C-alpha cells in the first residue's frame, strides 16, 4: 500500500464532534501499539527514521505539525491539522515530524509492537536497502493534501 491520507468518520454534534477509528476497517492494519508525542520544543523535530516492517497512521489530535516522508526517490510534506484525518505511512518509508505548533498532540497508531531491530536510523542505509543510489539530493515538494 502507498502513502495515503485517510478521512476518518466524523459525527457532528452541537455538544462536540466525535471521530473514531477501528483497526482493520478504517486503517489498513490491526493496531498493535499506539503512542503520542507532545510538548515538543519550538524548532525541534521527531522521527528521522524508517521501519523495516512497521506501518503507521499519524494523526494531529490537537494543533498542527508537518510530516515529511521520503520513499527513497521523492520526498513529500503533509501538513496535518485536523483530528479526523490520518496519514498512513507504509513500511520502508523515511519519516520526520517537524514544525509543531504550541500544545500540539500527535497520535501514532502502529501495526506492530515496539522493536528496536525494526528501526533504520541511517538515511544511507535506508537508501541502500531500497536499492537506490546513496546521495543527499532529497528534492522536497509539498503534497496537494497539505492544505487540509
């Protein structure tokens, strides 16, 4: 499966809206782990790695941040700022989260339990595993969904 912006069910209500997610139904895997990132100091980034097997859905529950994803050939940037959208990231995709707004809350749904062995922490190793030439030209462009 490819990188995909997922629109979750949203129930509008005068008392407050509700959004829900069911693993295997709204996202393409059963959720094995979830974690969240918060209190990120201004100018700092998170991520900066890829996974050999793990798939993720990243959601901005509150505030906003950018997710930069690199498939070894091209790099795209998604700006997430709505809690009823999630960004599906397949295995073997380099990701970095940046530009966190004040009080932002990032929820990550993962397809596998934590495994240190699944992480690829060096970009050149990532490119090599994909069979791509190792270089530093990562040509960033903004994905059309970044306005959502």
